[in-house]
């Protein structure tokens, strides 16, 4: 084995404050001081960090050109934490963005609050006096900087809270893709006793602090104004008296109060955290009180997940998982239905803005099947309830529930009116495979039993239409419609096998045998019809073609054993001859690829050497892609450039290798 230490990962973008499609802030550069942080859509946010060390001011966050930047020594991305280390003037600053994104703890996961932790230590053996200013621009609460804002503050015995809010305050009145929130409040929370805080225009506040170490004595009260006119900021000052040895630590929190995050079938839902707290104040107080215990829990969780990922796929794989973890979660919003059940709505980021898209849920599911099957139910539940309403008149599964954040009915293709541009085989297969995985991995049947009639209807549809799909779209529709799609046929066959398992678990032996035997017969036919020398075709009627058969992975994961092992082995051997510098193309038609599907294809045989062969070019791409955005899942394998999509939940699919291990599933299920 190669014992040479792996160089640090140069991530395409670094997660900072990452919670949901509206509250998602990243650094798009290697160094945190190179430019301002961004919303995942690319809009800049004025989040700034300044540190005065014995009277000399240094910059550690944002593009504050008036203060020299601290030397950034490292950045480490872990599942729930991003840790920067800086040094200047004999002082080390460890800056941690901690989001307690613990999937198995829905009450904590749903809290829209990130801790920002500052740990200072002397590096030259001398004592130092330091003042730190951290501030957040008020533009976090508007879609566009031309929108008007107001601001204010609230007090508690446990904290001081500064906030900014749009004057709009009409929740859920905009929907789409390249949008930011413009209702609710962005908040900076300072645990008591707070020292100095201020709400003031950013430029004079920051430059004055750099020169004097002071913040304005009084808040600016000239509002409402357009956010762009003064770029108001919410600021806190923290002081440190550093000993010659040892360290000191302080923290603040950045939070967002979004009282109405989702509209579902005409009803405004509450954020899930409201199931545990009467209001935002109570949630913040609990978050501050639990800071120390939550941090320790996150440290243990990060250590466990990284160690397990390394055992499954090595250090490169572990780093990819860490980078994908918060992104996959934050492309969702966790809301509560009226009965308190979890509804986990995805947003189809940088694609079309759809909400609860089934073929986005499907590739993202491995992370949640591994760490929190309740969240998979939360993704499937809204689709199933919609499909069981009178509004959905088709015998196959819907594609989506609307445009984020309005989950009021399908908008894609023919919507609720026609079958035009629907994805009947794709979405029905996705739903059945995930429902089958829930039964297989958890042993629970109540969820499937509650929707048994709907699942059976979709299985009957695939039995009739699935083997040789007509000219229709699938999730990989970038190159247009395709008839006789062999990978889509695989999905249908394996979905029938998954439904047979569901039927058996529900005590329907005769029905289970019917679908099992049909799936087995279709699999035998597929092996012949799709064969093409040393691999299998893209389409049944296209000799010489090829494609990634990532759907085949469920044959092994669900223990269906419908296909001979030689099918996966033949495909993997062929894939290893078709890779470009940055990975395996999706199929023979183009040189672009999908990040999630590569990791699924890499897991087809379960062999470590096959997995590493397909992972290595992907890891090279992470370090070399010229496109600096939160992970894109659609990129060129030749030059590494983004083709489309970014910050999407589908990167949860990289966890499929971990999810494929039964012992790991048991381990995380027991948390």
C-alpha cells in the first residue's frame, strides 16, 4: 500500500453556515479572506471577521482590504464542522463553523442555527491582548439587495440577539430556483454576558474597529432602507486576554427565524423544530444551553463517520463524504405535518427549482437510509399522500410537488393534466426501490402497509410497461428522450423485485411470488437482449452503445439476486477502460458525467479495487475543477468544468458505499 500521506483536499467550495435551501452560506475560495462568502446560488454575503492583536488588526473572514489577512494555515471539512486555522502576530486562531446536523436527531437537525467558535492561543510564548469583531450583513434576509430592510435587537437573561428583516414579510409569496428568502429574520446571537454589539453600516463599523477596537455606541435607526444603500451589519465584539500558555474560547451563533418554510397542498407548515419549542426564543435558549454537549456529540459523530468511511473506501472517500454531508442535508427543509410527522422536502437546486422531486430523492437517499431512515420516510410521505389524493389521476408515480417552497402539486411535464414529458417508469421505480429498502434495512412494515395499495398500483404499472420502456424521459434526460433504455429497464425489474419483498413482508405470499417470478424472468431476458460483446448496451436497439448501469446496485443491496454476478463484473471491467481524466462518462453519447452515479457504479461489484478505480479520477476532479461552487453533480470528465447543477441533495448518493454494509446500517440505526 502507498504510505505517502494524502495532501489536503482543495474543495470546490467550503461549507460555512449550511442548513436549508435558503440558509446556506459557503466560501467559494481556498482562503476565507480571498472574497466574501456566498449563498449557494452565488450571491455575496457580507460576513466579516477582524482580529486586533496587541493593537494590530488582521482580517480572517471576508474581503476586508483595509486589514492584512492572517495567514491561513489549514482548512478541515468534517461532516458537521468546518475548521479554519489562522496565525498572525504570535497568535493562532482556530475558527470553527459547527452545524449540529445530526440526522438521527430531528429536533436538533431542524434548528436553523450554526455556532461560530473562536479559539485563540499564543504561539510565541508571550501573553497577548486581542479584540475580535464578527459581523453578518443584513442582506441575508432579502432576495435582492434592492429590497428594503429593518433591524433591531432582543434581550434575554441568556443572550443578546441582533436581527435584520425584510419589510416584505409575506412568507411563501415567491417560488423558483435562483432565489433567496425575503421573509423571517436573520439573527446574530451573542451568549450573555455580551460585551459590545452594534447594528451599523458595514464599512464605517469595520474600519473604525480596525483602527480603534471599538464599535459604534448607538445603533443606526435610519430604516427602512434598501439593503444595498448602507449594507447594514450585525456585529459583536469579543475580548481575549491570552496567557503565555493555554487558550481562550468564545462563540456566537448565526440563526434564521423562518416561521413558514413550506406550503404543502395549500396549507402552510411549521418548521419541525416547533414540535419541541414554543417559539424561536425558546429554541435559541436551548441551543445555547446545549452548546457544550452538542459540540462533543458532533465531534464523536464526525470521528465515527469518518472512520467508517475510511474503512469502506479509504481517505479519499472519507473526504468526499465529509464534503457531501451537509450539502445533501441542506438541500432540504424539514417541516412538520399537522400530525407531527416529519416531511423532508428537497429543492432541485440550480436545475428547475422543483420541490420534492422523486428522481432527486432517489440518488440522495443512501445518506439517509444509512443515518436516519425516518428522513427517507419524510421524503416519500409527501409524494405518497399527494398520489393518493383525487388530484393525481395517473397509474404511475408523480415527478414532483411543485416549485420550492410551494408543494402544491406537480408542475413538471404535463403536470396534473397530461402524460406528456412525464417520467412514469423512472419515478415509479424510484419509489418502489426506496420503499423496499426501508422494509429491508429497518425490518419495519408499518410505513409500507399504510401505502400498500399505491405501491401495488405502481408495481402493476411497471409489470406492464417497465421492461422495454417507450420513448420517455428518465433522470438522465440531458441528452433528450430515449426509448428502450436498458438502465431504466433495470430499474423497473429491480423495483418489481423490491415490491415482491414488500408484499412478502406484509404477508401476501402469492402476490410476492407473482412479482418475484416476473422480475426473475425479465432479468433473464435482459441479460440476453442488452448484451453487446464485453458490456451491455445503452438501449436494447443500439448495438455498440454503452451506459452506466448504476441501478443494478440494488440487486446486491436488497439481496434480490435476480442477475448473475457476472453482469456487474463485466460492466465494471468495461467502465475501467472508458474513463477520462476526471471520471467515467454517463454513457457513450457525451463526455459529461454524474458524480452520484459514478459512486453507485463503483459499488456494483462490492470489490475494493473496482471502487478505488472509479473513485480516484473523481477525487482528482475535486482538487482540480476550475468551477468553484458547492459540489456540482454534473460535470465534464475531460476538463472538469461544471455543466449544470450545484449544491444539490443528490450528493447524498456518495454514501452508497457505506450504506452497502449491513453492519454499518445496524450501527447507525441504533443511534
